[in-house]
C-alpha cells in the first residue's frame, strides 16, 4: 500500500527532474538522444537498487523480484518504463 501511495509523488518528482535536467544541460530534442538518456538513467537506478537489495536484505535479485506484490510490482514496472521514457516525453521550453 505504501509503494502505491508514493508512486504519484515519485512520478511528479521524475517529471520535474527530467524537465530541469533537459533545460539545464540543453539536451537536444532528438528522440534517440533523449531515449538514450532515459535508458542510461534506468540502468543506473536498477544497478543501485539491486546492489542495495542484495546487500541489505541478503537475497538474490530473482528472489527480490519473486517476492514483489503483484499489484504494486506491476505498478512499479510501469513506473520504471515511464521513468526511462520521461526525457522523451517532457517538452522542452
């Protein structure tokens, strides 16, 4: 329940951060550049998350994925996809 409640907040933070980074670093509006940026961010966040999960909880990545709640787990995976696509989705001002 807590994960589902925090998702709208994290989505809002993701939108704001993507807009700020794109404006701050003048990322070109080319879809391939923005998609590459989002995919790199996704890889980095997953590496950090899996490294922390395996150390703190002492379980493997497959065990971690298997123990996720079906509803919040599905919402989490959708949120990760949106996170990766966000630099492509936000409009440059």
